[in-house]
C-alpha cells in the first residue's frame, strides 16, 4: 500500500524539478540581484556581469572581460578587438 504513494510522490518531485531555474529573468537582470548590467567580452563574445568582470581601459573606453586571459589577449592587440563608438558597438555590446 505504501509503495504506490511513494512512487507517486517521487514522480511528482521529479517532474517539478526537471531543470534548474534560469539565473536571468525576462529583463536580463540577475534574479539574485548580483549586478544588473552586462556587457560582451570583445575577445570571447561571452556576456559578462560588469560588476563582477575584469575591466580594462583603452582610449577612454572601459572594456569588460570574462577572464584575465581574454583581457591579456585584448591588451596585446587592442586594435583587433576595440570598436570605435562611431562605428557601432558590434564586438562590444552592452546588454541591458
């Protein structure tokens, strides 16, 4: 008699936790409130949290990186990755 009840509870528990919650809500802000503005790493293309990322300045513009490795690649050859404001923001996109 207890086996069907246990099986039903197990089935319900497994169906309600089929995947972890999305860490980003529909506005693109962190659900946990850990920073709300994001930017694209110009080297890797990964979206990073501006408050938690590695930052470098180049010609008066702040660039945000996922790791020190991509920041080092950028700083070794910044002209390959930096896009002037007048030419658009492709390669360095602020996501709000």
